[in-house]
């Protein structure tokens, strides 16, 4: 038939195969580059941070003298903030998700809520800081307190928890809901005893991952007026506070090399906390996740 | 006999209990949805709160500084006496866009290459190994990236670039923001490319296409809406990024951009003011809301654009 010009196909074959090989090389190079960056980053932080890492570093307060400085106030501040953020964001997030998945009718309002949540997820964290500064710190008169910081963080991670919970609830199959209704259970009984327990591992995984994002978040709390130099531990919800990332920012922004090494030590602690949280999340996902 | 009696009693009491619990659960059935509705409404109030906060404080700001000056002045020097102060957002916007542009120059080619490698070349085993590592890269707090930019990337650039580079500059945070965004672009683009049905790849391969040709001429065009949307979301992330540019970018807002010199982004300015001892009610205090509003509008447009692209140009198979 002669539809295909064999000569020209043959002529081009070599260069096409070479292009494929070259492209593959480039793609692998790019992937290796990302992995290499992670490796260098971890190596840098370990070599800079390990010398200062000790038990004293964890239990000491911040100090002007690098050899005496520690992260105790920042560590407890982070725990206090999480103690507010975790329950508030969990209740609001799961409540919203249950409403959207189980109760909401398919109308304009529901669509609006859904679009609103996906847009909230894209708002820069520093803007949440401005929101918290006006609403919680000034209007509600909470000051730069643990409560104001925790509530701001809750709103920041709310969209992540809502989306994760919705996905978890959606994986619960219709059949077991209908079985529950068939046994005479009401809608709320079905949600409470069937849907929620079945979706809980997924919800918890999403919540812990969202909280680990909040642990590493700096900007909103800086804007709220969290202190950078704190030599006390928060006593109640209305105490002033600092958190780990803000302490690290404070050390990083000083010119002396010693404080940079302190920051690296703090980063090791922060990364260990995040690693533990992520491991728990992965563990829950693998251990308790039901496949229907 | 006596046993029967107790049975009867217990059945009667069971019915009684059932009735009371039924009326109880009837109340629950009505109350519970309302509670959840309130939770859902709080998320709307968050958005309203953001818009309300930014608008009111920005209006106060514009009652002191003319809106024309805000958008046309190219100098941003708020920390002087009131009559000498300059509030020209252009300097901050240019700082932000410079960092974003550098970040995208790093993140788009690398992110896309990683996505193509993972979805078209890598074996299932390799993919299973690399994806969690990328997730780790995505989960690192920005403060850590900021530290990395200041203490590693800047000194490195200082050695590489002839003539050196100042401690605070646009290049180093730009590159590191780009690195931070690589996993995001890679995973979103890979999702889009994975959604392309295998039959299309097999069809192209049966016609004699190489893997590279399949990736570039078949899969990429088919997944283009998702890939472009991932770029736009990446840009939005870079614009809103705060800690990396605050730590490594410096605090010298300028309209004549030189990537080896100190700059200031919108986000870095907001942090700088919150860190200082600016009193409540001063013009500088209100200026962070005007800057925040500009930032919010920029990222909102980008996010809406990303949603529009992925919805409008999606190819259905």
C-alpha cells in the first residue's frame, strides 16, 4: 500500500529512541533532586543541631546565653495551643462533615458551604492571623492568649478536617446504613452507632495530620502577638504564650551562629514531634481502617 | 408462675422504657441536625469574618492614606514620621511576585518532571517508595525551610554567584519556596495524569510511539487542565508563603528588583509589623490589613482560577 514511508520512519527511529532515553534521564534527575534536597536538609539540621541537644535543652527556658537556652516554655505553649485546637477543630470539623454528608439537602446553600470550605483551605495562614487579631484578640478581648491562639488555629485547620471527615464518611457503604434503618434505628442512631464508628479511623487520621500542620505553623500566631521571648509556662487559657516554631524563628533571626545551632536543635525536636504524630496517623489508618 | 409474672412486668416496663426513650430520641432527631448545621455555618462565618475584618480595617486605612497613592506610589516606607511615610503597595507586590516567579521557575519543571516520571515511567514499587518521601517533603514546616534557606542556600549561592549575594535576597527564598511547592505540583499533576485511561496510552504505543511521546503528546494534553490547575495552586501557595521569605528575604521593600539584594514581600511586611511595638490604631497598624486584603484578593483569584480551569477544560473519558 505504501501508506507509511518506511525509510523516513527508520531514519527518525534512532533520534526518537534517544529522545526517550534522554527525557527519562531528565525525569529521574528531577526526582533525585527532590530526594537529594530532603537528604541535605536533614543532614544539615542534624549536624548543626545535635551538639546542643540535651535534656537541659528541653527543660530550660529561653535565655540570652546560648549554652543555657532551652525550649521548655515553647514546648508547653505548643501543647497548650493543641489542647485548645484539637477538641474545637475536631468537633466543628466532624459536625460540619456529618451535616454535609448526612443531613444537607442538595440545594444552593449546601453547595455554597462546600465551595466556601474549599476556598477557605486556600487562604494564606497569615490572613487567619489577621482574622484572629481582630476577632479574638481585640473584639472578644481575649488578648494574645492561649485561647485566642488556639481558636485561630482551629479555624485554620478546619477545612482540612472537614474534607478528610467527609471522605471518611463517604467510604461507609449504603448497605450497612440501610441495614441499620431496616432494624428500626432512627437517623441519628444510625449515624452515632454505625456511620461514625466506621468512619472514625479515617476522621482521626485526617485530624492528626491537620493538627501536625498546626504544630508547625508560625505566621498566624506571630500576627496574633504571641511572644518571642518567654520565660514562663502558660498557667491557664488566658496566659500569654509562645510556641515552638516562634521560638525557632526568634533564634534563626539572630545573627550569632550559636543561636542558629540552637534553632537547629529545636528543629530536631519539632521534627520528632511531627514524625510521631504522622506515625500515629499512619498507624491508625493501617490498623483500624475497614474495607467494606 | 412467679417467673411469668416477672416476665410480664419486665415486658411492661420495657414498653414503658421504649416509649420514654422514643420520645427522647425524637427530640434528639430534631436537635442534632441543628447542632451540626451550626457547625457548618461557623465555616461560613469564618469567611465572612475574614472579609469583614479585612474590609473594615482597610477602609480605616484608606481614610488616612489615599487609595490612589496606595496603588500608584512605588515606595513603601511606613516607619518614619507620618508626613514622610510612603504607602505604595507596588513595592511589596513586586517583591512577592519576584519570589513567586523564582519559585515557579524551580517548581514547575521539577514538579512536572517528577509527576511524569512517577505516572509514566516508574514501576509500582518505585512509586510506592518515592511518594511517601515526597509527602515528608510536603509536611516539613515552613520555618524549617526558612532556616534552610538562610543558613544553607544563601551561603551556597554566595559561593556560586560571582560577586556574591547579600545575606537577605530574593533568590534564596525563591528557590526554597519552589522546593517546598515541588511535592504539591508533583502529586496534583500525577493525580491528573493517572486519571487518563490506560487504553489511550496503549493505543499510542500500538502505533509505535515511545514512552516519551506517549507522555508528552497523549497523556499531558489529556491531563492538561489538572496540570495547569496545579501550577496555579502552586502560585497561590507561593504568594501566601510567609516564614521562608520573612527569614531569608529581608525587609527592604523596593520596586527596582535585584534578585541578589534584599526585598520585602507582603507577608513579610505583616510579620515585621506584628513583631515590632506598633501601637493599636496607628496608620501602620491599619496598613497590615490593607496589605492582607491585597494578599487575600491575589490568592483568592488564583484559587478561583484553578477551580475554573480544572472544571472548564477537563477532558472526560
